[in-house]
C-alpha cells in the first residue's frame, strides 16, 4: 500500500483553494514579533514509481507543511498532500489513465500550557504506535510503501477530529516518559474524515542506551466498538548511523508486526562521501488474521513480506529511494519494485525581520 | 514465508546490529543543520542543544542541510510539540540553532 493512499480522496480544486485560504488566515494571525519565529513552509516533493505484479504506477506527489507560532505558547500547524497518479491503460489500449487527490493530513492548533502539558485541538494525526504521526512524511520514510499493519489503530483515516493532550510527564537525565491521550468525534466531512474514538500512547526513552519503548491503545466508539493495542521498540545505538525500529499492532480481527533496520554507510569516508551517502534498508513484516472479517485494511489472508531497499542521500536534501519486495501469501506470491526521488524543502513563508 | 525465511531475516537483522555496534565511532554528526561546527562545541548549553537534537530530532529524521535563522524559533516550537520536549530542552535546542 502506497503511503499516498491514506486519508486522501479524489476531488476538485475547491479543497485546495480552501486550504490555501486557511493557510493565509494562519499566517496573518501568526506572531511576527520575534526574529526567529517567522512562519515556515516545510515538507517534501517527490516522484515515485511502483511496479506491483507487473503493473506500474507513476506518482508525482507534494506534501507541504505549514507551521506558524503565535505568542509564547501557541503553534498552528498543518500538512496537506497533493498527488497525481498515472497508470498505463490495460489490454490493447494505449495511453495512461490518471487520477488526482488533494487531502489535508492534519490541521491543528497547539497550546503549550505548561512544561509538561500541551493541548491540541483540530484535525490531528492519531498517536498510535510510531509510524502514523512520525514516519509518514515522504522525506522521512525509508520505503515508499507504508507497513501492512499501519491501518490498525489509526481509526481508518489516520486522523482524528477533536482534542488531544500530550507532553513530557517525566524528564530525567537517564530516562524520559511522555504521553498522549486523544478523543476524536465522528466526522463525514470530505476533508476532515474521522471516526469516533479515544486512546493514547506512552513512551519510555532511555537516552544513554538510545532505546525507546512504547505502548499504545485506542478504542473505536462507533459501529462495532473495537479495541486496538500497539507496542513499539526503537534502538538507535549512540554514535552510529544504525537504526532498528519495530512495531506490533493487534486489532479485533487481525494483528501483525514489522521490523526495519537501516544503516547509512558513513563508516566509509564519512556521511558525505560517495559511499557514505548509501543507506541499505531491510524491513520484514507479517500479518495474521484472527477471523474472517476483513474490515481493517490488512490483507485478507496471512501475509509475509520482506523489503530490501537501497537509498541514496544526495546533497541539497534530496534522496533516492529504491526497493524490491517479495510478498508471500496463500493467494499468491508477488514482487514489488519501487524507485523514487524525494526533495525536502524548508524555508520561511516570507522574509522575516533581521536580528 | 516459512520458518527458514524468518530465521534468515532474524540473522540479517542481528548481523546488522552487530556490525553497527562494532563500527561505533566517536561523535560524528551526519550533517550540520547550521553554521560552524566548531562553534557548536563551545559552551554547555550548546552541548545540551546538540544532545537534545541527537536524542530527539534525529530519532525520526536526519538534519536538514541548512535553514534560515529566522525560522529557528518556529522549528523548535514545532519539535517541542512533536517530540514532547521539555522547556529546558526547547531552550537548549534554540540556543544550539542560534549560538
């Protein structure tokens, strides 16, 4: 499943115009008194290709993020996705069919009430495990495809409409504990699709060991009420470019896990050397059905998949992503080949005041 | 995928872990997001900021190659919410961005 498939809808240009209008409102109300608090535009733009079982898709995509602070305690932030998907016409037809999607990934206001308490309101990313709210930006992910289990626990759209409290509960030199709790209302709005539900996440981080352990739970409160459980472990050894990340999710009808390891070859001449810019990546994942009800976005049968990637970090915040995956299931094994290039941008929304 | 595939995958991950730990280096940041690296090593608060950056921001993503100082406050505010930074960490990170 491509990352672009989440929370997006085919639509006209009207939502884009509304988004731009919202962005202007945020920018106009933002604080410009500080020389360091100029509103920013960040995100990624890329071009992906994916060949799954012999069928190729081409996907130009842009994910702009807008952030603007107001005063000492408030931050507005929003991310949107604009994409166009092209695929060759099947059969004996020539040419390509295409579709486009525009969607708000999130738009939220943050009020930092105290050093340990931040109140979030609006349309926010569901804090379940780590992938949904930390690794989905195209300039962060090591693979084009999201994990097979991503749809567990994120209440369908990946975003909630309502409120969230989050923050740092305990901060010591040897460990930190942070938390997030949210409540989402039901919304059938085209741009703010959300399910009613609530839940939370807690993370223990050991900075000396660079080890992160977390637990997540949420509950769908509409239709058939279902519980979702999650656990994750990340290990990024100090002073190395190695990262090991893993997640486990369990839903009412299915469960699964993924484990991802990547290592940038900076030991060979430094991170900016020709070799040091390479980044081999490996991900293994399995999903297991607990019953025959397929309502959670996971494959309809038990599935295993191994992804082998080789990324290259070009200068000027540009990455090339390549990968080969083999997916195994009783319905048939198949290959997935993917290549893409992503550019990460980060600049002021306008020229700020000089210090 | 059967048991031998799982064993193979586990061996690959274990090998990668051992290799990474075996090639541990002295502190070698992958990239510098801003300004002169030598300046970043002067002063306790700047060391604090560098530590905060490595322990929090770098957990999810690499550093950008550079950005305007005029947005450093907004970046830090954004990171404070996203990474649940403490107030002290926010201040150290801002000082690291603007030594």
